[in-house]
C-alpha cells in the first residue's frame, strides 16, 4: 500500500456461555424425547450460526472503518470525524441499552475509570487514526491497527503490570516490531512528514488501545457491568468529550455529500456501535481468546477495500511486514508456543 492516500480486548474472567435455548417440554407438557432433542439441537445450531455471523460482521465492519475514515476526510477534519463516529455510536449503543434494560452504574469510581478508558480507547486513537490517514493509505492503517494485541501484551506486562510476559510474548513483540520496521522500510529513506511520523501516530493509536485494554482488566474487571454497558460508557463519555472539544479543534470548513455523510453514519452506527455489541456476544459465546481472532479479518478487509474502491497500491514490503506482525500476534496471544527447555 503506498503511503499516500488517494482522492479489544482485555483478558476476561471465565467467560459466560450463552445458555442453550430452552425447550417447551417443561411449560407445555411432556414431549417425545426425539423431538425435544431435535429442537434443542436446532436451537444450538441456530445460535452458533448467529454468533458466527456476528463475528464475521464485526471483522468486516472494523476492516471497513478505515475506508469510511478515508472517504470522510474528503470533507471533514479528523476531529469532526471522531465527533461524528462517537455521537452516532453512543446513540446506537444507548438504544441497545434501552432495549435490553441496562442500568447506568452509580459508583463514581467506575465513571472515573471509564473516563480514562474513553480518552485512551476512543478520543486519542480516533484523532490519531484520522490525522494519520491524511498521509497514509487506509489499507496500511488497517494493518497497523492489527498491532493492537502486541501493544496490549506490552502494556499489560510492562506498564499496567497485570501479567508477566512469557518467552513467547517477548518473542512476539520482537517479531511484531520487526514487521513494523519492514513496513516503514527505512532502507528507502525516511520521509518524516509523509511517511514516518503518520505511521508512528498509528502505532501511538494502537498503544492507546493496548493501554486501555490492560487498564480495563486492572481496574474494571469484576465490576459486574455488562459488555453493552461498558461499550456505552466508553463511547458515550468519548462523545461528550469530543462535543466539548469540537469548538476548539473541530472548526475546520465542512464539505458534505452523500458519500461523506453515509461513511460517517456507517462508521458510527456499525463500527463504533453495533460491532461492539456483536463482539461482546461472541466473547460470551466463544470466550475472549477465540473472539480475539477477529484481529485477522479486519486488515484483510481493510487492504482489499483500499485496493478495490480507493485504488490504493500494494507495495511488497507491506504484506511481508503484515505477515511478521501476524506471527508476532500468534506468539503474543500464546497460539504459537516455543519448545520447552530441557532441564
């Protein structure tokens, strides 16, 4: 992907599993055992399919988010995009919370911790991604976004200190860093304005994600808040912050057309709203580890959309670097293990 634009999750406690759909045997009287088994089996199959569809949809939507940002930048500033996506996302999650009858927490400490999360999981990274995508391609941004699991391992092990880094995780960080260096391609010369600094901004955004996910695990695990409520507080507080900041940092001229408006609405409703709810359903059904494999879908979708829709060009070092990053992720998530040392 050329550098010129044309124009989680925290480790959860033992995850809940979605209850198997209830049969009608208890309420409507005895039924034939074969029918009850068939009904239960059909219900489980339906539930598995629904979760699989939500998993895929979340990966596709998050991959498409970088296309939406690129289109939005045709008429909006990075701050205006961040404001739009958080507002639409907060409204969407608020409606979901109303339907599911979620209750806002009353503990002020939760609100204080969630303000930190809102800043580091939404406000700062959304601004950084928008700013960086003025100079780098949407596909390249999606590849850098895939470094989030690496940043999470780094923050959880060295900054927030909620876990010790294993040999595999340390090696994963080293391999992932090597992948980043391959993408930056220092042998081709360092273009501070058009290449290096925006790419460092993308890494800063994923570092914010990693910090937030480790912070959530350290301070908000065990609060009893549902995934939907956590997402609502996160995005809702971020929307309030961005609305307050917009008169200061979002005063740039605005140019709107149907594509720009549609991109921001889709980015907010789906990428910042529904996808969070879908992902929480997947975490409850499959567990956090399996749900985290959505990381592998998003960059593939982001790169493909950048090439097909925006006409972006793929440079050889970018897929090579991305492959190294994916190997680093596999190690950081302990999906690849080193052989044990013989004593």
